[in-house]
C-alpha cells in the first residue's frame, strides 16, 4: 500500500492500564471491569458509508496476565472463522496491536479476534515482515463472550462483548524483557469487518494513510502500565 499522508500529526492518545489485585478468568462475573475506565475506538477511516458502531475497550493487568475487554454496539454480526490464525479480520472483528518495548525496535504484536474470540496473532516490525505466533505461544490465551459459534446476521442482542487474557510471558519471550509498572508501550485498537454487510475500519488512534492499513506503528497511541 502507499505510505502515510504527510502533514500535521495529531497528538497521540494515551491510556493508563490499571493494575489489579488478583487474576481472574475471562467471563468471570466477579471480574473488576466496572472499575476500569474505557477507551473509545471512535475514528472511522477511509469509508464514508455511515456505519460507525460504538466500540469501547478496557485493559487491566497483574504480574501474570494482561486482560483486554471490548464492547461493541452491533446488532448484526458475521462470524465464520473458528480456527487459530484464520483471517478473522473478514468477520466482525476487534483488534489490539501493541509494541511493548518500542525502544528496542523489534516490532509489535497484532492480536485480531472475531466476535467469538477466534485469534489471529503475529509479530514483526511492519505489515510485510511478520511471523505468525505458534499455538504454544498462546497456550494461556482464554476468551469469553456471548457469541459461541458461527453466526450471520442478528444474534439476539444489540451489542456484544469479548474479553480475553494474554500471559505476560509471551512478551518476555518476544522482547526479552518483563513488563513492569511504569512501562510505556505503544498500541492501537481497531474495529473492522472486511467482508461484513457494511465494511468498516475504526481506530482508537487515527491512522493517516490514504487507504486502509492498520499496520502503521507510527500512528500508535500510548499505553502506560500503572
């Protein structure tokens, strides 16, 4: 794809990833999400078709896990892919890209999940130079949400949620460093659906390219681990 549109770059957003006292499993009714502030995936880019679902993401962490939760106001949903590393971006999809140690220059991880939690995950410095992660890399990945299988169209609610957890050992393996309090990472959050009824591309931190391309770390915002 063509490169970024040059010009004034807006201030990048920042989000504090709150530390929590105890680990929990995704879907646990006692999870502390009510006390975690959201960020909004509200910049819809490239397509002017009027489809702009409201999307929020929340993050929190412990010394063992990073927890991610998306809430999407979307009544009609497409879920076809059910296997690890399937092209879930064609479904109703939410994405979390993170460079946990940007000063090392090793690249970022893209975690892409459809509405039932099917995961596509890769690591590398840019779109053209990425390596797919292996199942053993994500052995402790767990996801939970109301959509449990393939669906096309209305699934019975006006919104859906997806929450998952990632072992911090994965970042240690990729970067050779541990995430600790005070760590400043760069990241972006997206909502998309390449083959949904109405294709769309939403972002937390806006991407200044002339055509759809989420693999642009220069436009990532900031995550601060509290």
